[in-house]
């Protein structure tokens, strides 16, 4: 570069005494500086672009989740559910189970193995998954693997004798225990 | 020789092909059994996917309430609608098969070694993109098959420790496959992935040129060069036309599947992952999900990516199977892999169930570490045995183990597709 520059320089004739050229190494360092500046700006622009795209892609998705957050489904009057019975709410993606002791639990119909939808077998009083034959008891506990843990469940609120299920918040658990039940 | 090259003037069509090829190629490199034309077939199938895919886009609507109906309209009201969908479906199937065979060809001729190691990696990424294309496409018809296959296969992600659940929610944008999943899969399927595939494919081709064409046996030097047109171009034409004919026959006689509209409340029995994930699904029947769905596949992918970077005692010969004893040991690996895989599957299915047998242990140990150690032990003893028996060099040993593992994977895939029926029990194909 340096030698080329020298050759291309126009022959200075009269101006020579007036124009003061900065020394070569100064030009060189300015060049390096400008190059770095451009590079920095380029990286900044790139980062801004990526940031903007990421923001664009992810901001919309979060919002729709929030609106889902608290979604109560009215299941019905407490006394319309017999003890030791299961009522499907396929639209709400859960089964409302009332245990022998009168406690309510809303188990998700999503199998904990790989996410298929379970069915209730009335004669055997158990949930069975059609995909890989996992079985669950009425409270959602595993009776038969491959499912690794009990069915998820949704919180229940009982107000004025009406059972309401909060399908916005699904709770995970390893095993069934009494605290997960709701009583009238 | 220069006279020979300029002798025949190519027409417009072949001109395009000639941009990809050098003006002259070595005679050895264009013999059919060198590459079996597999790379070219893969490229052609991708072109077919682009053409038919764009046609499908004119009718397809990526919304849960509309997607299924748009496929029905395509079938019932659109001239050749079903045919176009069938072609897209079957080329997708063929593409995975052909790319897999191309990978085998590249491996078994030693073309993965330097200077072609970059293309091996690019190829692997292309393979992954092709699988993702297939997988994202699978959801689009929004029927029961699509919905549950995608549900089951993405659920495997949840067994990855710590990040599994969030990763799954990230991939399907929610806790269940939903409207957002569909539109994101659609965008990936018809824009993001096709663009990536095009770019990488161009780079892949350029790297082939840069390594001075495909690998040919060293002993064959010096090469005899022949003009690309017509020698190579005509051969490519024959392969292309045969492949197109084959796909058309498939598309005319076998319809792409379409079950009832997707229904999140009722699962199919059995619910199977798409066929190219069937090997992993079969592993899931025998190993703890963390091992079957995550550790084993990931380790294998990393090992395969590292194959070119191992230290080999000599540069590749370019001969199929490295040598005669390489060929013999590879054959033995195939036979052994088929036998041992079937044996182990049956044993685990009917006699030894570690999870039940060792129920006092955590399933991660009883159904993960223990069976994995057994399998690794078998591979180790086998590799000791063949090294001794055939006096294998290192590259021949790597080849035998690779053949062993790949064959087992193929056998697992076939078992899962053809021998698993209701409740994923083993049955015969005619009972499915
Ligand atoms: C590597 C390339 C591609 C592969 C492997 C692939 C694979 C698939 C598969 C397996 C399906 C499901 C078809 C079925 O129901 O059986 C599908 C559907 C679809 N693909 Fe592709 N595809 C590819 C490229 C493209 C491109 C480039 C476009 C458009 C720009 C496209 C547009 C579509 C559309 C609109 C559908 C929905 C219609 C249907 O389900 O039949 N595809 N694709
Ligand atoms: C979309 C998928 C792919 C396409 C379209 C493609 C296309 C091609 C083509 C046209 C060639 C020229 C020679 C031949 O036809 O065999 C080639 C060579 C090659 N491919 Fe691929 N390929 C794909 C995937 C892969 C994969 C999965 C791998 C391996 C992991 C791979 C590794 C290579 C290597 C190493 C070469 C150089 C071979 C040699 O020099 O002998 N490619 N590819
Ligand atoms: S998804 Fe329910 S048993 Fe596999």
C-alpha cells in the first residue's frame, strides 16, 4: 500500500512548500482508526438488527400467553358430581374427578409420558393412555409405566356451591397427595 | 484434448448445468458406481420440493380452523391437487432416503477425510435441515396423524434435564401444539428452511469443485479427462428422468395420508412419530427417555461430525470400503448388527425388563445406565474381535463400528415402523 501510494502521488510542483503532509505513519494510523470505526458501527448496526428482529419475534408471543393466565371454567354444582366419579371436560382439557371422600381434583388429560390424551375407563376405574398404555388411578397417580409421574392438575375454586377450574395454571407433581384436593 | 472439449456446443439447458460443472471431468469420477448419482438426486428432489411446495402454497392456509379444509379443497376441487400433494409427500420421503444413502456413499468411499471434511459438516447440516423441513411439513395438513406425531416427538424434549420443559415450550410456542405452532412451523417450512438449504447447497457444490471433484482411487492417476458435455450431462439426465418417473409412479398410485381433522382431545392408537424418528422412538421403548431421546442420539451425532477429524494413518484411498478386508469386516458388521439388534429387542420385550427387575433402583440407572453399559460392552468386545480377526487398520475399524451402529439404527427404525401395533406392542406387519 505504502509504496503504491507514493507512486500514484501527483508530482507536487509549486504547492510543495505550502501543503504540509502529515507523516506517513500518521495517515496509516488514521486509516486504521477509520477502519475500526466503520467496523464498530457495522457491528453495532448488526446487533441492533438482531435485537430488533428478536424483539419483533418474541414480544407478540408473550402477550397472548398472559391473556390465557387466569381462565376459570365453571364445571357445575358441587352436588351434581357423585363421589368416586369422573366427568370429562374435553374442551377444557381436563377430567374433573371427585374422590370417595368427596374431594375434587381436576386432572389434565395430557399423559405425562409423551403428551397423548388419556381416556377414562369406567369399568376399571382408571385412566388409560392410548399411545403407550400408561395407566393412572382416579387421582392421577401412575398405575402403570412408562409414564414417569402423576398427571398434572388444575387448581379448583368452590364458590357458592359452584365448582370452578382455573385452566390457565397447570400444576406439575411427582405423586398424588391430599393437599391437592379441594373440598366443598 | 482441448479440441475434444470444444467439439460439441451445449444448448441452453445444458449451459446451466455447465455452470455447476468444470468443462472437463475425469472419466473415473463420472462412472455411475462412483457416486451412484446420489448427491445429484438429492439436489433434484429439493428442486421438486420447491416447485410443488410453491404450488401448494397457493391453496394452503396455515390456521387450525382452515388448514385441514384447505387440504380437502386441494384434493377435491383442484385439478391435479392431490397429485401435487402426493409428489411433495413422496419426494420428501425419497429425499431423506437418498440423502442418507449419499452420506453412506461418502463415508464408505472415504470422501469425508481431508480435504473434504468441511463438506462432511456442511452435508450433515443439510441433512438436519432436510429432516426439519420434513418435520415442519408434517404438521401442516393438521390431521390426527400430524397433530399427534408432532405432539409425541416434541414431548421427547421435555426429558432433557433442566431446560427440557422450556425448550419444548419454545419449540411449539406453548404447552400444547396450537395455532402459533402451526404458523411458526409454516414460516420455517416455506421460508426459513428453504433459504438456508439453498445457500448451503450452493456452498456444498462449490466445495466439491474446490476439492477438484469427487474422490477417485489414488492408483488411477494420472486421470483421463473427458468433456463434461455430453459425457456427464447425459448421465445426469438419465438419472434425473428415471427418478422423476419413479416419483410420478408413486404419486399416482399411493396417496399421501390424510386422517380426520386434528382433535387435541383424542389420541390415535398407536401414535407414532414420523417415520424418520422411528429409530429414536424404538430406543424409547428400551431406554429411559433421557438416554433414548437425548443422550444417545446427541452423542452419535457428535461422533459422526468428528469422524473426519480423527487421526488416520494414511490419507483416504478413495476405494469403496477402504480395502478388501475392510469390505469383509463391514459385511460382518452388517450381519452382526442385524442379529444382535433383533435379539436384544426381543430379549428386552419378553424376558428381561430392567425397570421391573431392578425396581429398587432409580429408572435412570436400571433403565438407562445399565442397558447402555451392556450395549457399549457388546460394541467393545466386537471391535476387539474384528480388529484381531481381520488385522484392521484404524480407518477400517472406524468404518466397521460406523457400519455396526448405522445398521442397528436402521433395524430399530424398521422394527418400529413395521412391527409395532396397538399400544406399541410387537406384532407382524399384516396385523397392523
Ligand atoms: C426440503 C424441502 C422440503 C421437504 C422435505 C418438504 C416436506 C413436506 C412434507 C413431508 C409435507 C407434508 C405433506 C403430507 O401431508 O404428506 C409438506 C407439506 C407442505 N409443504 Fe413442504 N417440503 C419441502 C419444501 C417446501 C417448500 C420449499 C415449500 C414452499 C415454499 C413447501 C410448502 C409446503 C406446503 C404449503 C405444505 C402443506 C400442504 C400439504 O400438507 O400437503 N415445502 N412438505
Ligand atoms: C441436501 C442434501 C445434499 C445434497 C443436495 C448434496 C449434494 C452433493 C453433490 C451433488 C455432490 C457431488 C458428488 C455426488 O453426487 O456424490 C456431493 C458431494 C459430497 N457430499 Fe453431499 N449432498 C447433500 C448432503 C450431504 C450429506 C448429508 C453429507 C455427509 C454428511 C454430504 C457430504 C458430501 C461430501 C463429503 C461430498 C464430496 C464427495 C466426494 O468428493 O467424493 N452431503 N453432495
Ligand atoms: S404418551 Fe401416554 S403412554 Fe406414552
